[in-house]
């Protein structure tokens, strides 16, 4: 079966093998690499390596690629009217170029193998995007709540994606972490490790932080990531021995989940400038976040 796809802004700078895994269900990495080598999958009519990164309007062709029963295109999530209305009710701003949403925890930005329900598919069915489609311009973990931007057109998506890449969009996160963070402010600079297949990759991560309140049991901390590594804030807090409440992935304590089910990480604020106009968006913290603040006797003045 032959199929062609054009890369939009949501996939810019993504490795082609990762893009294929996002497109297809249950496709083995080995099959992806073999298909790229023998030309059954080509990028802009050329054979490429699995590590190459995609650009806007690139064309990916599948030639005689066997879409077996187990390897099928991922189906889009079809939201109910209730889910659609619920997410539209979380909109902070809606203008002609983009929408800003206070994303709920537990919902992915885009669909994947493990998560079907996602913001992009939900808003694709919204009247807000009736004459266009939603473009994802940055990432936010499934379990992280808070400010999230969705572009309404390709030009805006390209601009915002560039601003994020150039670190011209300034993000502020709030987290409740275990124990008392010793220093009240500073910078975390770490070499974070990740794996792409069998390849070990080390990435430099930089975050500025400020303690807003603390006691011997917990700390409310504000963080401004300079770099944008996957799970950066979660990893860095774990490294200094103060994992985020609800983060069982980066805590060595097997009972940590029992302390709190939700991940206490919230994208609180985003700031940027377009054509000399300043934009600042804040997302109200969730009720479960407020509840834990109260339980841990921590104060946040902006509630």
C-alpha cells in the first residue's frame, strides 16, 4: 500500500522514526529502520536515516509498506459533547491566531499508543476550529496541568514554534515537592540522560527556581525552565532529593503514589511578545493542588 503525508508544524524537529511511531500502532523500531534503509519509507523522495528531523511541509511516502492488522494508522479520538464542552470551558483566551487553555491533568496533548484522549483531537471537533485545524506548538506532559497554547493557523504555528525553540517564550511552573528544599533560590544545571532505542543521549538542562514557601514536610517551588528537556523539572527535583508529589516515575519510594494520586506540577504562567505586543497568561491552580497546599500548610498568595 502506498501513502503520502505532509508534515505540519506539530511535527517540526521530530525524528522521523518517532513520527512514524506516533502515526502507526504497534510498529517495531526495527521495521521502521529496515523500511527506511530499503526505501519503503522515503522523505522528500530520498532514503534517510531514522534520526533525521522533520521540517515543515516535508513529504513522507510509504511505498509497498505492509499495514498489517497489528500495524494500522492510529485512529483519532472522537470526543463526546460533554468532553468537548468541558474543555471549551477551560479556555483562557481565544483570538484569531491561537487559543490558550488551562489543560487538565490526565489528558495528553496529542494521541499516542497509551493515550487516546487528547486536546488536539478534542478541539479539532470544536466550532472554534471550524474553518481550520488545531496546531500543537509546544509540549506539556499528560499529568501536568496548566497553560497550553494551540495555534489556529499554519503561520501562527510556525511563529510560536520558532519562539519556543529560541526560548523567547517564558514559562513558569509551580510544584509541591517532598521535604524542605534548602536554598531559597538558584539555578539547577544538570546533564540529563535519555535513550532513543539503544542510544544513550546526554542533554544539558537549566532551570531557575525560587522557593515560595516551605517547612520540614514539603516545599512550594516556582520554576522557570531555560531549556526544554523531556520531564526536565521532574528529573531535576528528583536529582536534588525532593521529588514532586504524585511523581512515582522519578521517586525511589514505592509508597509515594499513596501520598498523592495527582502530579503536583502546574504550568502556571506563559509570557511572550509578538510584534511588540506583550502577552501574559496565567492558569488557576487545580482544586487538588490547593488541597495539598492546605494539608502541607503551605501558602500561595495568588490563590
